[in-house]
């Protein structure tokens, strides 16, 4: 049995093949399972979080939308409850601004603590059409609430927002852990996870099951993209999941014209990986 999960986005399609045996052929056995170490499970869970957030961003935002860092005035140290109130007020006013222009307000954010205890916020928002521009609106609202400043960056789709997803889900480092220990347990949890608006699309795969299909030909001759697309070579992962013994194949097709590429077959390279 082979499961193929297909995630469709506006300019790309992601595929995940999972099957037993090296090629999923009839009569082939699974590879021997291993017991994952705590560190391996930690890496696996982090990979799952990153993939989930990357697809969430990919389904809802476009290149040119904004990655904002909201900062307090230098030296500011606020109780966490006040920080949450500031963020709630910011989102409320932003939502009102978008509604006044007849546009939806979409966002994904995370509260982060610095090595010295300073708190700031990272937030992805969809670009507001019309004038004043989104950056000016964000600066006006945040400055009005806190007196702080904002760093603005445009989103870039390179790697399907992989680096952005890593940043939003990254574990805290040793110095940040020391600062977190000064907060209540519930407050710590809120600083270790991202939040998002309720109006986001939550990507779900189209799943198909096959009984008589092997991947040997795809491995030997290369993966062929559908017409109008090319395969991103950096997206191809092929190997064995060492924890359940199943073989997997993952890759992404990108629409021609979104990036330089040719609609030629790509041969997967073997690698053992926990993903």
C-alpha cells in the first residue's frame, strides 16, 4: 500500500509518498525499525512543527506581504500581562483598519524574549491595499500604544518560507531559558508557541492510496513534473524513516515562471532522514 499526500498551493504542489520496502514493490519488507532517542524525537517533533507553520504561511501569504518586528522603547520591562494587552490592542486596531477598507486581516505572530529579558513581537501580516501603506499603519498603531518602533521586511517565498517557519517555531536558547524562568508557567508556554488569526486557511492534503504502484521507475528515471511546472531540486527527499521502517519520497513542483527552472525529470538522491 502506498499513500500519496498532495498539498496544492497557488504556485506550487507538494507531494509526500509513503510506502513499505525500499521501493514499495510487492514482497519487499520494511527496513528494521529503531527506537528513537529523546534527542531524535525532539528533532522529529521540531521538523513537524516547522512543516506545519511553513505550509500555513504558504497557503495564506504572498511575496510582498510583511514580516514585522514590534519593539518597545529601549529599557522597557513590562509584566507579561501588559505585553499581552498591548498585543491584543494592536491586533484590534489593525483589524479595524483593514475592515474600514473592506479587506481581511491575516496574521501569524510569536512573542519572543531576548537574552537580557526584553520582550518583542514578530508578526506576519498580509499587505493592506491603498494608502497609507501597511508599514505606516503598523508604525502609527504600535507607536500610539507603546511608544516603540517597528522593523519592516517583505516576505520572500524562497524555500517555501522555510526559514520563516523555523524562526517562528525555534526553541529558546540557554540565555532565553534563564529569562523565561522568571515568568509563570502559563506565561512561558505562550512565549514558546506561535498564534494566528482564525481566518487562515489550514492546509489539508488530498490523499490517495495505491496498491500496485512502485517508485523504482521514479527513482531510476527521475521524477517528472506535471505540464507547466518544474521540480525544485532542493525539495527532493528520498530515504527511509528509521523509526517506522517505511520508505518515503517528498518533493515540490513549482509553477513555471515563478522562478528559473526547466520541466525536466529530477533524480532523487538517497538519504536517511527522520522526516
